[in-house]
C-alpha cells in the first residue's frame, strides 16, 4: 500500500516536471530572437567556415531565399556575407519566422546547419481613450488595441484598475466628477500610455441634481405643464359658461320688459 502510493507520487512528480518543461519550451522556444522593426540582424554559422567549393542554402519559412554552389550564386533574394552569414539590414514584420542555413561540401555531405527564429514586433502606437456616454454610465475604449500581442491595462485616478479589456465600463454610481482615466498598451518590446481623460456625461452629471423631492425633473415638468393646461382649460370653460349665463339673463330681462309693455297698453 505504502509502496504503491510512493510510486504514484513519483509518477505525479514526473508528470508535473514534464508539464513544466513543456510549458517552458512553449513560452521560450529555443533560439527565438525578439526584434523591433528596423533592427539589423546577422544569422551566422558560428564557428563553421564556408569553403570555396561548398554549397550554401538559406530558407525563410521553408521557402528558398539563397542558393550558392561553389562560386555560382543561383538565387539571392536576401543578402549573404562572404562567410555565409545571412544579413537582414532593417527587419520588418514580414521577415518574422524561421531561417535555416545549410552548408554542404562538394560531395553533398552536411557540414553545418543553423536555425534561427525571428519575431519582429512594431512598437505600440500611443493610445487614446475614447469616451462614450451610455445608459447608466460611460464606456471608455482604449484605441490602438487592434494589434495582436498587445496587453492593455487601465488606471483610475492613478491607481491600477482590475481590467485588461480594450473597453472599460464605468457605471454612473462608480463615477464621481473629477475622476480621471488612462490606459496603457504594451507588447514585448514597447509600452505607451494615453493622456488622462475626465469623462463627463450629462446623464451621470445630472443624476444627483435632476431629482427634486424624489421626482425626476422631467416628470416634474410634465406634471406642472399638464396641471397648468388643465387649469387653463377649466378657466376657459368657466368663462364661456359665465358669458352664456349673462347673455341669457339679459334676453330674459328684455322679454319680461316687453311683456310688461304689452300688458300696460292693453
Ligand atoms: C480582479 O478581478 C478578478 C475577477 O474579476 C478577481 O478574482 C480578483 O480578485 C480581482 N483583483 C483585484 C485586485 O481586485
Ligand atoms: C458598454 O460596455 C459594456 C460592458 O463592456 C457593454 O456590455 C456595452 O455593450 C457597451 N455599450 C456600448 C454602447 O458600446
């Protein structure tokens, strides 16, 4: 029983070790060179010497880019120095990938092989924070995050916020006037921060002042104008009614007076 558990732990340890090794290899592939666009790179054969009658081949991502047999250069899409080293004067992103150089002797025997991985990155551009007032808050978007391998972080009032998306949503309850925000974008070779922004949204700005006696200002307005119109209509109706009454009374008075006249004369 005891022996079994012991061997089990050993197997587990071995598994863990392989996992760690595997992840290390994935994280740091052997010989991967990180470069900034515009850098100069020379990939050499180290100690090996290129002889006059040797054959030299260079490939980039398995595509042949250079071939020399003896003194005859059959293909030279890229620059190669006297000793066989590959020279890239100003690398750009499209020059990323695997470079492989091989030297054979005149009989076709392998003398030396060299493999180099290049990873060319552009420095990140300076980002800007775009403010968009949305319902019940504000959405802040960090520009210049269309690039791959770019990491975003956010600062609120100079403190790191726990968000790594390009869009930071701040609800109106979390937003005080004077709060400032900035984002930082970085990749393995560069890092730049945006200028601080102080988002002001009419919605969030008004939310405290707009409420009067617990009522929304708009509702107050609706009630006031509605009530006012109702009173006005009531007043007009009364006025019309009173006028009609007046007129009817006058007519009645005329009528009675003429009746009296007839009565007198008859
Ligand atoms: C950041 O957010 C994650 C998940 O949203 C949470 O688990 C973690 O505790 C937070 N960290 C800090 C420092 O607030
Ligand atoms: C604002 O951000 C939130 C959270 O990221 C998202 O769900 C919402 O769709 C965004 N609103 C707009 C108008 O972009």
